[in-house]
C-alpha cells in the first residue's frame, strides 16, 4: 500500500467514524451513564465487532450478505430489536445524584459494556456492506492481500478508538452538569429516543 493510498484511507476512516451512528450513540450513552473510565469499555466492544466485520469481508462472506436477502434480513432485524431494547432501557434508566468531584458510580461491569458495544456493531449489517464497498477501493490486487487488510484494519480501529473516546468523554463531561433529576431524565430520554430512531433507520437499509 502506497503512502498516498494510506492517507486516503486514513481520511476516509475519520469520516466514517465521525458520522453519527449506533456506535456513536452507544458511546455517548455509556459515557453519560457510567463516566469515561467505565464507559469506554463499550468502545472496545465496538472494535471487536469491527475486527469481526473486516474478517467477514476479507473472507468473502460480505458478498453473501450483500446478495442473500435472508441472511441480511436476519442480521438486520436482530440489530433493530437490540437497538429498540437499548432505547427502552435508556428511557427508563434510574436517576442518580451526581457529585461534581466524583466519577459516576455504576454496577455495570466492563465485560457487560464490551458485550453491549460488540452487539451494537455486530448486529448492524449496514456496517458489513459499507466495509465491503469501501475497503476494495484501497486494495491493490497485484500485491499480497493479508498485509493490506492488516494495515486497513489497524488504521480503522485506531481512528475509531480515538473518535469513540471523544464521544464517550464528551458525554461524561456533560454528565457532571446534570445535577437536577429532570435534566438527567431529559438526557436519558433523548438518548433512548435516539436509539429508537437508529433502529427505525436501520429498518430502511436494504441489501442492494
């Protein structure tokens, strides 16, 4: 992979990561509810799913999802159901008194947030189709494919980790300003509604 190709990939990764989506919503929700240190585990789960998606595309299974209505539909509706569940859970999240000099306390484990982030990304077939459409643009078929996929994967993961850290940290900072229960209720329902909106948007995604 040439330097020019990598720079183009690098810029494309920033555009993809910064684009609002279920992953960004999940990161902000995690930062809001659990603070940065705990909430950032959600981003680790997102990256594990991204690794799986790149592997699927590299193995050629992405082409199957792009042509099989049944396979695409199963993953899509699982994703819709999970986003609706997250929306319902966020909408009904309990109100917690937040101290300005304390990290938001939570009983949620790091593993639970990793799993949550993984499911958010893994249950979104649009991500696989998007990767299937984008990655080949930076592939040189005359060169060994494995090193190219490794470079692209590392670049995508590193950029996304930085972006999701920003989303998580921003929400965690906003959390410190939510001293009144009605502010927390409004924020919880805003994120809950956003998850539902993301689910509704996912229903319109088609395999081709």
